[in-house]
């Protein structure tokens, strides 16, 4: 006989069934011993070359005959000793071959659950499940699961995090999504060409190695500078195009769905009510076309891009879905700092602006690359006033707002009396905002 719970219902404890990852997972883990050897060779290439020249063909074949089965055995054992299970209140992940580790992830503390598919995983039909958890420094993950199993498990965990009963959570299924917009590949390519960072890193990759060659005539010095610079240029152009290819935004009850990627496909979710701040970025060369980039900060999540490029009107409509009740202030409504602020920050002071509504605290920075930051009052953790000696001389001050994503938004060079009033008023707006905010629950 079981005793009734707090709600008076009689509920039997469900048996916990542990499950293993997909059988293809050992192939991923088998690369670990090989990666150790590669890391040693990269760390000390001279020693590695000397050791390789001493090896005979027979010795090399024997080494491969030992290394390959050992790597395969390591991959199999790490897969065999990895289990996961979903209980009434948590997700348990047990890993470790020699040193055991058990992660207990409370379902109500799950921030986001993303599904990623690297290129080879897409070929094999498997997916990686990545979990953002409140208070965790890094994501826990389940790699790999079958594609259908990963979607079903994600739907069940989201339903449980939303408060559905364990008996019915697996029946809820994945919430339907309605597509809001899709970024055409041609628009994405043009936006990257019109980005100053792309041309800046490419110019540095050409000029710096050339100057070093004229100064030193050392091939190794040129390579040591050219390789990372060309890598940075590729990451800011080709890398971004590959990562942000076919960017699609959909709306569902559990948040905004983001699908993107040319080689590695990612399926991410922006949790409702957990966005701490939003930035609308407008590079100089995008203004004629009316394009903007939307970035965001979510507490405990690595998701940082909402829209890689979109017309401003469409971007503002998407921002309104991320921040319910908030509107993007027009440029004309932003108040500039007083003219005497130019003595503290010549020319650049004209790029600063401020606008406060009943829903958000909005600040603008930048002359060439404008950035408008929107912070809901309910997400402000603390507010500070800072005033250096030169700012005190000219009667201006900075107001800093700290959010739950460990980010700071600053209203620069405001009049000292205005800054003091902002400090007092923002504390009250944050208190009432948290009181009236909607619950941060999935599908609430």
C-alpha cells in the first residue's frame, strides 16, 4: 500500500530504465588515442620526426596492429560504460571507463535543448543532443542518438520541463513550428562581403606577412603569422557562411526554432522568457540596403545569434516575439548625451543614445557599426553609476546594467543628474518588472 502524496493522488514510482547511446558512438570515441598521438606530434614536431625516421616498416606495421585494436577497444568500452536514464525529476548520465562520473540534471533547470548533426553524423543518420542547464559552465551532451530517438527524447524532456506529468510527457511529442523567415544564401553571401571585419582580416593577412618577409626574410616567421591571419579571415567569411547557411526561424510553443548549417546542421531553440538582452547590429555598408543583424544573450546558453541578416522591419517583428511587450524605439526617439560629453569622447559621443520605455532599457553605441541593445527591466540584476575624474569635471556619468547572462549594457556619458535619476528609476522598474514578468517555463 502506498501513501498519498501532497496533492492527494496515489502514484507509484516508475521503474528507471537505463539506455545506451547509438552503436555508431564507439567510432567517435575510438579517435581519442589517435588524437593523443597527433597532439604529441604537433607539440614537439622535431622529436616526432626523429622518432618516425627510426621506425622500420616492420615496426610501423606492428605499431599499427596494436594501435588500431586498442583504439577500437577504447571506443567500445567507453560506449559500453555510458548510460542515460530519465527519471521522474531528472536526467541521469553515467560515463567513465576508469573514473566514473554521474550527472544529475534537474528537468526544471533545463534552459535549452539543441540537436546538432555534424557532416558524418548526418551521413550515419545520428544526432547529438546538447543541453543548456542553469548554473552549468558547459553543456552536457548525449552523442550520439538515432535521429528519431533524439527528437523524441528532446520533446519528452521539454514536456517534462514544462510541467507535464511523467506518464504523459512522452505522448506530447514535438511542438509544431510555423516558419517565420528564411535567409536566402545569396543575401547571406552579400552581407558577408559588405562586412568590414571580412576585409579587415583579409587585408591584415596580406599586409602583415609581406612586411615580416621584407624585414626578416624568414619563411617560418611568415608562415607563423600568415596561417592564423588567413584562418581568421576564413572564419569571418567562409566559416560564417557555412555555419549560417540556410538560416531558418520558426515559431513554436516552446520558443523560436533556429535551423542552420551547410555541413554541420544545428537545430536550436531560443527559450521563451529567458532572453536577457537583444542587440540589433547595423554595419555601415548594410544601411543602404536596410539590413541588420540580431544577436542575443540567454542565461546559461551559448546561442548568440537570432538573425544573421534581415531587413530591419522583419528583424523588429522577430524581436517583438522574443521580448513580448517590447518595441524597438525609432532612431529619432533616442536621446543623445549633452554636447559637453564631446570633451570626454570627441566625435564618438555622437554615436551614443538612450531610450527607456515601460518594457525595456535601450542604449545605442557606435558611429560606423551601430549597435542598439534592448534589456527588459525584469532581466536587470543590478544597476551601477560610474564616473571618472574627467567625467566629474564635465558633469557626465555612465549607467551600467548587469543582466543574468553575465553581460553589461551601458548608457554612456549621460548628464550627471539624469544618470542619478536613471539609477533610482531603474531599480524600481526592475523590481516591478520581475513582479509582473511571465513565468520562465517551457510552453507556458
